C-alpha cells in the first residue's frame, strides 16, 4: 500500500455498511426472495436518509464534497452506524473537502519531560503513552515490565500493532483474547487513517502489515472502525502469569493525537497481587541493570 485514498475509503466504507444491513433490520419490506445485492439497495438507503438516489449514489462513489452535517447524520442513521462509524464518516467527509496533497511524514510527537514525570508518578499501575499508530512513546517502570514481550523488538518506537500481526506466536501467548485484539487493532488503525490519510508513517505501517500478514489484510478489508475507549484487557505475562486488567485510555488535550493508557485492578484480586509481584520483579531487574560496582569496572 503506497497511499490511502479518501475517495476509495468513502466508497468501500459506505458499501460495506450497506451490505451488512438487511431490509428487515432497517424496518423495510423485503419484496421477493431473490435480491441481487447483499444488504440494502442504494435506493433503500436514500429513502431512509431522505435524500435523492442520485445524491446517495454520488456519495457512495466516493464524493462527500458539500455534504452537510445534516445529510451525513441522516446517512449515518439510515445505515445504523455506531458512534465510531459515525465519527469515521465525518472524518472522511472532512478529508474530502480538505486540500489534497502528497503523503507526508508527521512531525514526531515531542515527549515533554512533564509527561514522563506524570508516568513515573504512577507507581501502582502500568501507564504508557501512544499515538494513533500504536507507537509506544513513553512508559513508566511497571508498563515497561508489563509490555516486555512487545518491547523485546529492538525497533524504536516499539509498535503494538506490529507485535500483534508480525509476531503472532508471541502475541497469541501474551494476549488471552488474541482474535479480538487483532480486530480491534486493525479497526483503530482504520479510524486513524480516516483522520490522517496523508500520514506517511501510518501509510508505511499499513503497507508493511498488509504485505507481511494475511490476517491483517483480512481484518483491514472488513472496514471496521473502533474508538480508543475504556475496557478490559486480559494478558498472560511470562513472569507473573494471567492478568485481567481494567483499561482507561485518555486523550491528552495538550498533545493532540496522543493517548494516556492506565491499567489497574481492584484491590484484593489475583491481578492486583500479580501487579505487585510484577512491580517487585521490575524493580529488581532495573536494579541489576543499573547497579555497577565501580571496583570491578575496568578503566579505559
């Protein structure tokens, strides 16, 4: 993949959402048993949205230029889009009206020292910062320990999407719900592509994953999108075993595009005990890495 074309994204996204919606689910009569299309017809979507068939056909051919918020809302309702899908449709519409341009490398997010200080102040929970491409940009000590399988890759910044798809054996061991994770990762990357279709690093990542992973190609082709939200993540750490973690993913208003992720567990649970053990292991490992006896060192 060398580019992410907004018109193609619009066309494939709308077609995929229309194909999954049956007349019965949309509250329309299904005349006859031999429908030539999967899901709704274009005329049926136009009817539900209250717009002309020609207008909707132009939209599904990749043209959202001039579409008002009201029209986009009507189409989103007709296709029964969820919150993430609706946001994605609006992102695509904004990109359709934005000036075109070649792919470009986005300026690297500068990690302010204060952000690292915030992470380091969180001592009882893994906390880390990423961008929409899943680059791991900063971690606290406990997050470094928790994500040690991901950080084993020497490439920097480490990237959890690359770990999930290009190191599947390790990822299947680490993520208890691996199949769900693969879908979520592709869906969130698709969401990011709707926001920043000219991001050269994102295009390169999607291209690399598409070239090297059949599973990613399948997940990417689904056109699914997801928001970064709170939830549950079940991991199997190589040192402390199973951890069922509550995840809070928060946008950083002062750093657009960056997310602060914090993993916690209720007190008194096996996972809370596991995190305490992980913290002890991480402290011992860091101590071994930094405590050098000057009496045994060899002067140069």
